[in-house]
C-alpha cells in the first residue's frame, strides 16, 4: 500500500480547488497573488466593539480560558491588544483590523485574522496576519516604520498582501466581490499575478518555450524581452522555469513545471503553468484585472493570447500600457526653473528660517513637505532626486550665490 505524502495531498487539493474555480467562473485564468493599497480616509470604519473593546468582567479570566470558545478567546486577545495601543496609533490599527476582517469574509470560510499584532513588512510598522489552516497566507499593514517624508506619506495608507495560498483556497469567484470592494474604498492595485494552468502540459513542453523565444514569438512592440532560465535545462531535465520580461518594468512572465513544484521530481502529471506578474512600477493597474483576468492575460502579448487560445479560450485582449515618461530635458528644465526661483525669490526667506528657526521646528517642517512643488509634481520623486541636485549646483554657480541671500 502506497501512503500519500503531505506534498501529494497538498498538490491534489490545489488541483481540485483550481478545477472548482474554473467550473464556477468559466475562466481558465486564475488570480494567484494580489496586493493593494488604500488611503486611511477611504478605509472601512471599525465596529463599535473594536473601537471600544470591552473590559473583562471575569476576575479569574486567565484561569477560565480553557472553558471558553476559540472565538471568545480571539476577541479577548484582540481587546487586550487594542486597549494597550497609544492614542495616535489606535485609529489606523483598528482600521487595518477591520480591513483584514473584511478581506477574510470576502475570501470565505476558513480565513481568520490572527489576534496577535505583529511586526510589519515593507516599511509598515505593524501587520495583522490573515491565517488559514494555522499558516499566514496574507497580511494587512499599517503605520510606518520610520519618519522620512516618504514613510510619513505611507503612514496615511493601509496595505493588503494576499499570497498565492490565499487566492487558491478562497471560495470560487471571490475576486469579483473583491473588485467591488476595492472600487468602493478607492484602493490601488499594486500587484496582481495571472496564472494559466495546463494540467496535462503545454504542447511541446518546456523545450517549446525556449524555441518560441528564440524565434521571436515573445517579442513585444519590436522588442525582445530579457530572459532567464532556472533549473535543469538539459534534455530530460525537470523542475524548469523560463522567465522573460522585467519586474522593474512591472511585467514579467514565468513558465514553469507546476507539477514538479507541488508533487516533487516524481511528478507524473506534466502540469505546467504560465504566470504573468503585473506590478505598478511603471503602470496603473486597473481593478478590472480581477473581473476579466483572461482579457488582461491575452493583452500581455500576442504570444500570451496564442497560448490562451491553445488552451481553448478566446478573449478580447486588454493590454496594460506603461505610463508615458516625460522627456529628461523637460525634467531638467523644470528643476532649473525651480532652483532659479529659489535663489531669486525664496533665498532670503530660506536663509532667515535657517539662521533663526530652531532646528527641531525646521526639521519638522521639511519632513512634512512630502509633496513636490506644483510644476514638478508630474514627475516621479526618484527622477527629481536624480536631477535636482545637479541643476541646483549648476544654477548656484552661475547665479549671485551667497550674495543672493544678503539683506
């Protein structure tokens, strides 16, 4: 008798969930990762019980913990944590908790919020973990871990990160309701992965993927994307991955042996997956990614549309174009204009503030100026950082210099 290993059991469960989702939604393209951010002023309002956590009426609560339900235990732990928060942190933390609880409801049965407030990720100070079967499968972050202008702006937001496990084991069709929720709260999608599974393998296998690339079938707008091969790519190799595109550009595709990932090298299914990762580095990601994943998969490139058609699905291609970049010359001109204005108009006032304002107040004022000046606001802050200092030095060398600050 052969005993199924946990790896095989997990793989079979994933397979069943994906089949169920296809049956319910009618779409072969699966949402495999989701990240979104929303502003605190648009975040969900916490419940009365969350805002005013009840005091323990039982004097001997700790001794009676073994006698209460798991749900009551969670409420007790949450109330204890919330009561211990400082006032400035309370509002954002409770809104983050409400968001995490809302997300669990949208994902379906089996998803809960861990009652422990944990250290945050990605420069958020705290996170509420979204749990399933005892493991973290997502989180909601709040507040910032630092005091820089950029992190001060981040402190005014909440961020949700749902891993592949959350998306796979959520109830079928969850992403349609999630899309409505994101629209309601004016959320911005920052990452969304679209996966197309060939359970019996891609025609031609992984060798065909390399051949398609060499033949230029993956070229987009006359450009051949960068690629990277991972795994045993010699004849008969297993566990291979073929990456093309760029994370930095916000669009990367990974074609890989999904069956080997789930079942190990003994995999006999031939299951292969094409997975597109969209990021917001140079793109505005529409919420409709969650409503029409097949359309946006087909819109990635002509090759993606071809692979979708080989799978048996014809979809109207919806590309996500990069944001048009303003010419460097325009940015240099605007930085030069701003620097000249500083020397000619604001210089005396700036010098006065620097000389006579206490350093703490001056530093606080600078940190609170998170937004760029009007004419520079159309550029990315990273671009301004690269150009402004050089233009400022150039202008200061050709202007009156220190004499400009003289009374």
